[in-house]
């Protein structure tokens, strides 16, 4: 028998159009809540960082080794940060202009 969770988990959607909006919205996000981040794929091309109070997050993409028509997208938190932080990853086709990443509290 499967037990249903007694309390539904909260989740939030962060939608951004450029790096400045990503910086503002992502850094203001509650690190205790799961998020879905929708952003232009081009934000992940250059190895830029998102600088939050908890430290710099690394923003990048790599070709998926198992499926070379796809990219894996990442927004990795600083390892040395104190307290809760979000770790984000996702996968999308090379031709996608907008990608979605799942962000989870760490």
C-alpha cells in the first residue's frame, strides 16, 4: 500500500528573459522550496556566474554524452555556502531556445 503525503510540497516557477533578470529572481528565490527555472538557452553558452549573497552559482551547459543531440544545463551552487541553497539541472535539445531546469534545495 502506498501512502499519500499529508502535505503537498510547495513549488515555484521562475521565468527570466536575460542575465540581469536571472540574477534578481534566482537570488531572491526561497532556497527551501523546489523551483522550475525557465530561461533562454543562450544564457548558458558563456560560462557566466549568478552572484547571490550565498556565493557565486556557475551557469553552463555541456553536450550530453549519451545523447549528443541534447545539452545538459546546470546552475550549480557554491560548495562552501552556509545554509540552504538551490541546485539546478535540466536537459534540452540543441535547437531549443528556451530551457527548463529543476531546482531543488540542497
